[in-house]
């Protein structure tokens, strides 16, 4: 297993190029005084930066990969065949509009229903995480050589660090009791939020991440990164999908124990 990143595949290189394009649009709008903000029907926020990033990336995909499908948070989907690019132009829009640097562009390539390429680009952190199935998971800082990531080796819940995202998510999904029960069994619990929780997991710094009320564009780019770092990624019931509205990512060692703890608290 190499510690040095080699030449990316054509698909991964294209995703990294898309990330660079996204960064060139989003970062200059971060903390800008004239940022335009609107509320969507689901009461979430969208900024002019979200819209501009997705438009630019969609245009690039349609120009250079016209046979591939597309699914974006802001502009919907245009599917074609087995291949589909899934985008969240700014994951963590609420952070973005408040000037909190925990936000990123999420770019995934799904082939035959499986996310195979994932890029998470967080320019305010100066970090980019990426992976392709069969090619390990990597972190790149400020243009420095990429370094390989691995999940932790924690095997007991009592030693685990849990990121639960938000109490409101679990309460609204009817899972507040399982969350509290799980929190009692782990070493510590925090809500790092959004994509960062999963990247901390892939780096071996967090052991369990779970959330509700999530869409495929929130998760698809995270799946190959977590899995290629050695982790497990399912929905809250253990199904290997990013399309069921919930997620559970772990270092793999703890996955069955977390599923069992949640199920026990639901009964």
C-alpha cells in the first residue's frame, strides 16, 4: 500500500479539475459583504456562490462529458446511462454565509449506482480530500504532496469518538433516545458538522458519524473517501446506499456494534 499518490485516473483528474474550478468561484465570495442569500422552500439557504459554482461545474460536465448524467442540489438532475456526476456546490451553506470556514464543494461520480470517485474541496481550510475505488483515500494541503489516510483502529465503543451532527436531526427522525443511549456508551461525543465529520473519520480522528435528513448530494462524495480509508458507510439501518435519507459511517470495526446499539434503543 503506497504512501505516495500516483497519477490519477481520467475520472479522478476531471473531478479534481472541477474542484479547482469550484474553489476559484466560491472562495472569493466567502465573507464577502455583498453575498446574496435566499431561503429555499425547505427553509434552507442558498447563496449566489452556491448557484454560480453549480452552474459552472454543470456547464463543464455537459461540455466535456456529454454522455454522463448529472444531479446537483440547486439545479436537479439530468440522467443518462450508467454514469452520473453528483454535486453539492457548497456543503455547509449556513457556515459559509456566517463566515465559518467549515464548508466544501462535494463532487462524486456514480457508476451503476455506486459512488466510485469522491472529492471534497474545502478552500477556506486549504484542504482537499479525495478517493477513487481501489485507489486509497488522500488528503492534500495547500498544494503539498497528498498523504494517504486511514481510519482508526478503535474496536470498543467505550473508546470511540462520535460525531452526531445535530440533536434536531435525530429528534425529528424519531431517534433521539438511540442517540442519547449511544452517547452514553462512547468515550466522547461532538457535533463537528457537515462533511468535516466524515473527513475526520477518514483521517482516523473520529470513529463514528451518523445523521439524518440527508440527500445523495450530501453523501455521495464522502462514500468512496470513507471506504477507501478503510471505513464502512451505510444508512442508519445498515444498507449500503446514499439514497435513503440517513447515514452511518464508522471505522468499520465499530459498525455492527453501533447498529446494534441503535436498534436496541429503538425497541
